[in-house]
């Protein structure tokens, strides 16, 4: 099953309290799209669980949210490259204890090392790319599913990538696990067909001026790309009730190229 592709609505304007009272888990919350998602969710009323590898970066986002007057977030330091099932069960337990609910997951964490030919990728590199970009996000969702099922409207957003849909030389280690997310979302959406309160979608934002893009395209002028802050509307649309009828879809913000 290939996911149906849909475009984001033009000029989506979320209401200020569109996520009020909800709890949203954001992975990779210390930087890039994860940080933008965490700030946007908090600004629109959500209690945010900040998950990431760097305690220092998570604390900086925590301070930004509280200084802006947002609901007090929670911090969960966790390295997805080495996370265990026990870690994820503890994470889900901490969310239940702190918030008593979970209404969404934004899987913003990604691992990109460098572009390289397949013949030069060793097992350790495959494992790290697979863990961060596919396996642990799937396991996080599984661990949080009992909480998500209790929500009247829960949204899980996996972060796709242009090279996963349009494979290109030297992108194998990153693109292959990202491509598998499409099958994951398709299978899980079908399995959850009798649980209409939980929806799972894949979002491909396209080329944006992110920290990962700066590593993969170092000669590119970041000022010519859409900026991270420009993605706020897309994130809030996917996590909020405006997308309640969208499930098992590949949502594109830009042409699948880059």
C-alpha cells in the first residue's frame, strides 16, 4: 500500500487556543523542526513534553516557552540512537504521571551523518540511522499508544524526507529508513481503522533552512529556502483538529525534490 499524497491547505490560520489542555510529545525538541513544533504547540495552549538528546538544548527551549507565558513543559532527555524498551516504558510512565494524557506526537528527531555511497556504510552507521529515523520512533509510538487511545483526538506525525520518495545516489543511509516510514504509517493506519480517535500521518516538509539541511547542502544559501518558522502552520494543522479527517496520508509542503 502506497500512501495517498495530499497537500497542505493554503493559508491555514490556527486559532490561538487550538491545542489548549492537550499534551503533545515532541522528539528532537532541542533544535530544528522539533524546537519549532514545541514552541508552536506551547504557544497554542499545549503542555509539551520535550524529548531530545541534549539536556542543555531542552532546557533552553523550556526557558523560551515559560518566558513567553506558555504552559510549563516537561523535559525528557533521551538519546534515540541508544534507547531501550525499558527507557521507552519509563518515558510513557513519566508522561502518564505528569500529564495523565497524551494527545499527539511530533516525531521531529532525525539523524543524518553525511552523504556517502552504499559500499562505504558500515553496520554501526546503518544501526544509528535506522534507530533514530525509524525503529525508535515506531517503538515510542507503540509505548504511548495506550495513552493516545484515551484521547478524543490524537495525532501522530512522522517526519518524512524528499529523498525517501525520490531516491538518489549517496543518500542511502538516511533515505532507506525514512522510506520505510511510509510502510509503517500505511500499516499502522489500517490497524487503527477501528480506533478513529487516533490518526497517523507522514509529513514531508521539503527543503527548509534547518540544521540538517546546512550539513547536507553546505554550499546552499539558506536565506533562499523556506525558514523553520514558516512551518508553524503546517505543524499545528497536522496536530490539531483541522486535520481530524486526515489519516494514513503523505502530506507534502513542497515538491518532492531537493
